[in-house]
């Protein structure tokens, strides 16, 4: 039976990037997951200042989880207080155990002074490098869902909600989320630059920068950088940022501190981060570049190719760009993927369709969607090509298995293991909602390229009970775990990687609900995620 049509993510964004524009009604208009509050919008599910309703604030030590105030992770409810028993002088070691006047609470014990390395904050002995209530200095409280790393409050993970036009920070370990923040129209690709998050927007054709505020929301800088159409991925290599533009067939070179072409927005906060345009490398019509990896002084860019056999032939290669001088990048040849054994299904004629790319040492690894040139239906198993950059040769092609992985979406390393997410084969209803997903999930390969036995199976069938199949997309790594995005149900799964392969920490049944469903599309797409 012929596989059902599966539209590639980057091209889907290109096709739909213009449909959400229009003039909003007057008054406060809030995006999905948020409601009006005063002259703005708030997220009542995750906003400590407006928990459950506008103006309902949580007490100190509490977080807002699903619209209800509760003691934050790491604290204990002691009557009406949320106490850290390690250092709360009123509840030192246990609830109600109050230290005598002049004493401090140090690791749950009342004493005369603090252990070396701890800071005295009132009668508490705290580690200001990691403490959520005293981060960097006494009394500096991190927003919910954030961690305190080296005395700085920040989110361990940030997700982009494509269809609802928002970003959100969260803690993959605890599952605690910060509030949703409006950011652009259709945020797609994310990157970290210092404490800022960079966001490309498919509809606005801009690269925004935003920073977390004390309340946990993201404040967008009033300075933005124009991009080409369908900016699919960024690579930060300070002071430069490289942006792959699929629709424009180019790679844009931006530089910190350069103001060439920078847009000043009507809304936004003052900031010092300015990314100006240095140059743009044109790769040709119908090339559809999808990503960027860097080895030495060379950028490697997968060229996906256009729709149909002829336009597809303009891609199916890796472009090389010499950035020895990033201000004057030079095209330095291509490596063809057209003559690889794509292991076609009976009667199938696949095109390689190179998609995501990553590097390790002197090798680059590229996911091959392996789709029909005309229909984007899977015509062969998911594949990964390994390219030796020292001789520009494909040194290996790894078969991910037709039953486990069709249409690979993203890849990256966890230690020595190569992890690949698989979007699968999608069957759509007449209204274009997802009926079922097969051969979808995540696989891991050992250093020889063998697929390990443990796999995350994300295949599923939509039900009347409201179950939405998962469409695995991009992922990031946090504390050795895979933080996997869902392009259909707005969720994030958390996976472990071991010598046995992939195992679930949070699978489909208990995945984190991250992005709200769009009233326009009925879909909640976690387009990208970055971690620290």
C-alpha cells in the first residue's frame, strides 16, 4: 500500500507562513493559553502573580501549577509556609524547629555560624550559586521553572510554540513551567546567545532576541534582524550568527554589535544585543537549505531540494561555505548525496532529502528524510549519512529501520551515541487533522552505527477520547536527557539514553503539555527547543 502524504516541516511552514496575518479587533486580544488582565495578557496556569485568575498572587515559596498555588519543588509545607528545611531558621531540619536568637540554620542544624562556602542571608546559610530563593545574592528569587546556575536565574529549556506565537521556559527535570510569553507571529527556530534567546519568525521574517524577566516572562528587544523566508535553523558562533533560509535559498551572516539593516520595533524593551547583517550567501533556486553545522572554518549546509523530481535535483547535496573570514564567506563546493543506496521500498523512487545536520570531530552527520520527490511520502527507511570532512566523502550510511523510523527529523549526540528523532508516516483525515502516525519515535546508535535495542515508540492513532498522536520533531539535550518536541499535540517528552538505547522518563502518556492548541489550526506545534 502506498504511504500517505507527509508534508515536510520546513516546507509546511513556507506554505502556511502567510495565512495568519490580518487586522486584529480592537481592545486586548490574547493568544491561546493566555487571558486579558488589565491592559495585557497573562497565563493563569503558570503565572505566580496571576495564578488561576487575574490578580491572584501566590505566596512566597509557592509556584503556580495548572492554575493552583503550591509549594515549589525543594520546599516543604510547614503550616502556611513553604520552608527549605536545610536553612529555614523557623523550620530548621523539620517543621516547627526554630533556632534560638542569634543562631543560623546550616544544613538543617542550628548553630553559631555558616559552613565555609555558604552565605548568611538573615538567619539562613545558603549557597547563592544554586539557591532558587537567593540566587547570586540574598533575596534574589528565581521565577518558577527556572534554575539557579552559577548565581544566575534562567530556564534550563525554552520552547517555541509555532501556531500560537509564543515561547515558554520550563524545567525538564521537574516539569515546572514558566508563563507563556507572546513573541512574534510564528516562532520557529531557537538559539541561545548568552542569557538571551534568539527566535526566527516565519511570518514576520525577522530574528528576535528576548531575555527572561523577574516574573519569568520573556521581554523582546526592540531591535530585530530581517531574515529571508523560512529561516529554519541558526548556528551561534560568537560574534557571528548563521541563519539558514530555506525559502530564500541562502545562508545569512549576522554579527553582534553591527547595526546594518537592524529594525527598530515600535514595541519592545531597550537592550544591548544588536545583530546586524554582514552578508548573505546565495545557494541557488530550489536548494532549500535546512540547517548549519560547522567543522573548523567550514559551514556544512544540507540542501533539501524543491518539490518535484526536477527541483528536487537542485538539492540532495551538502553545500560547503568557507568562513575563514566570516565577513567574506566563500562557497567551497558540494558533496552529492544523489547516488547513495537509499534502500527504496518496492516500486518506490526516493530522493535523499537531507534535513537536520550535526557534527562530531571531523565528521558531519545528516538525516535523510528519504521521501518521494513529488509527494513527500516515505519511499525508504530513515537514513543517516556520515561524511568525512577531511576528504569530502560519504563514509557510511546508517539504516534506522523501516518499522522504527521513517522520515527522520533531528539528530544529535548524547555522549558517544547518535540520537535520531523520526517524524514517521502520517495519515491525515479529510480535514487535515492527524489520524495516525506510524514508524515514529526516537532511536539511538552506538559508535559503529548500529541501532540499539531500546527505542521510543511514538506511533499512535487518534481517538474520540481526545488522544492526539505524537509527531516527533526537534530535540535538545539537558543533563544527558533528550528533550523531544511534538509537532502535533504541543507536548515535550523526556527520554534517557543508555548503552541499551532509549527509555522513557516522560513518554506520550505523561509528556509535558507545553504549547496551547491554536484556535485557527487546532494544532499545537512545539517547533523547537533549546537547553542550557
